């Protein structure tokens, strides 16, 4: 335990900005998560809105996040990370407050659509900022901080929201808590985040940088052709294109389990709600504590190896769940899934930052997120269909098979480029020392992590 604590302390000492990033991520996600379980109750019990309309309201959020994630990631590459992060958090502050004043379901549809826009602005920019400030050889560890805070918030948020509502005997109480958390994240971001992200490049047409925000936005979105041209590297880079497809397939499989996991555990395996809660909460705590050391392990072993192992472990765990007979085994299997996520997800994001050009990191991360959101939406419908019309265990078998497919696709299309591309040496000019740049072959899809005596140094184009 002492070694784990020292790992956290040493890493944050080297990269103090990541402590702020982790706290902003934690507060921002808590602001979203506290109202997640209470909003349906408020809509149904206080406003009398039907279950079908509630589904439409939640669908508006998912659709908005999917639509806007890539364009807003592109915008973060042009304007910088900080404006998008602050704007997203500011909207997340206003939305729950507005929900306490409106009563017609159409207003909630509009507000959830706006909420999806806010999350789409906030998450890719914060993730890209993390990549901007940490050298390639420690980037998986840095992304683990980001993902760990997200997981902890998702685990605590729903319980916190229900507790607040119960304590104050009001379904609206969680909305005020969500606004306070988002406001705290926005203030912290305003005070601690750098004004211009290291990965951002000024548009040469921007002049002397004295344009107002409105003029910059108009110029950024003024030409659809230029925007499409700016996104073209997503499909011209063969490795990145493969990663987009793999992300879609992986989340399609994960989405299959979202609507039916609790039903299957309860009806088919005979577990109580308390048993299911234990199976989710216990692994979440262990994974959160071990997240950073596991991220460092992924950096040391290789990002592509971490992703490959994560797909294999996740596939095996999912395929074994339908045969689970005891709560202890279910806890172990879900724990393995959590470990696979904690190791694989940040490594996948780190690889994305390596194969994408530096000025396109935010766009690439957002595009990966868009494909994941789309896959999850489609997979949720497919999982429910398989559960009802094939067999209850069919979604688990399908998900496991898709995760194995992702393993083989990664092994064939992504890992070779990460491992074998040559590094391009650049003289630092100080004492003859050398450092290595990440290189991206936009047409060939080649990329590499820097090696040699670069640990602890910033990226060649600027770092912390």
C-alpha cells in the first residue's frame, strides 16, 4: 500500500498539472453522475412523464454527445483546450439549474441535448490537454489519472445523488448539487489550466491573435470544406482508421450488456440486488486504488501489449459470466473487467495521441469517443433484441466474440505500427543531448513511441 501511495506522490510531483486535471475530471463527472439515477424519478414521480418520453430525453443526450464530440475536438485543436473545457463545465453548471424551473418534456429534451454538447466539449479537450503535457513514454500513466477519476465519480455519483435527495426529501436537491460540483470544476479549471494548450497551433490566418472569441468561432466554422479537410487525416491514416473501427466494434459489444446485465444476474443467475451491488462496488474500489500503478505498468510493458491483454482478459471474463454460480466468482469476473478497462482504456487513448498528428490530437481523441458512443447506442438495442429473441446469454457470447475480434484486429493492424516504426531524432541543442519525437505517417499509418534517454523530458514540440 505504501508503494502505491509513493507511486501517486512521485507522479504528481513530476506533473502537478495532472492533479488539477484529475480533480476537474472528478468534479465534472460527479456533477453529471449525481443526477443520473434521480432524473428519471423526478420526471416520472414529480412531473408525470411517461417512461417512453424519459427514454427520448436520455436519447437526446446520447445523440448530442455523439454528434458534437468530433467537431468540438477539432475546435479544441484550433482554439486551445482551456476554452472548450471551461465552456463545457459552464454549460454543465447551467443545465441542472434550468431543469428545476421547467416542466414540459420538450424543455428536458432540449436541456439534455445541451448537456450532451457540454460533455462533448469537456472530455476530449481535457484528455487532449493531458496528452499535450506528458511525454509519450508516460502518457498511459497520465491517461490513467484521467480515467481513474472518471471511474471513481461514476461509482460515487449515483449513490451521492440518491443520498442527497433522501436527506433533503426532494428530487430537486441532486440538481443543485450537480450545479455546485460543475461550478467548482469550472472555477478550478479557470484557475489552474494553462491558457494555451501545448498541442494547439494558431491558424496562420488568425493575425496577431487580437480577435475576439466570436470572430474566432465564426472563422473556425465558417467553411465546411476546411473543416472536412481538417478531419481527413482520420481516414487517411490507416492505423487511426483501424482504431476507429475497433472502437466502434468494442463499444458495440459492451453496449449489448448495458441493458441486460442486471436482468440476467437477477433472473438467470438468481442474485439479489444487494449481491449485484457488491459485485460492482468492491471491484470499483480496488481498481480505483490500483489504477495509477497499473497505468505505469502499461507504459513499461508497452501500450500495444496493454491493449492486447485488456481485450483478451475482457473477452474471457464476459464469456464466463453466464456460467457464474456464486457472488464471489461474479465479483472476480467483474473485477477482471475493471482491471482490463483501467489498463486498456488509457493505453488506447495514449496510442491515439501517438498515431495522430500533434495538431490533431483533440480531433482524434474525440473521433474515437464518437465511434465508441455510436457503438454503445447501437449495441444497447442489439443486446436487448438478443436477450429477448435468442437466449438470455446470447449478448454475453456476442460481446465476448466481438472483444476477441478486437484483439485480433489490434494485433494485425495497430500493434505492428506502434512497435516497428522508426524514430526520428531531433537535437535538443543543449549539450548535444538528443530526444525523440513521435512520428506520424498520415498516409502509411506508422507511429512510434519515443525511446532512449527521453524519460522525464517534454515532447519535442513543447511539454510541461
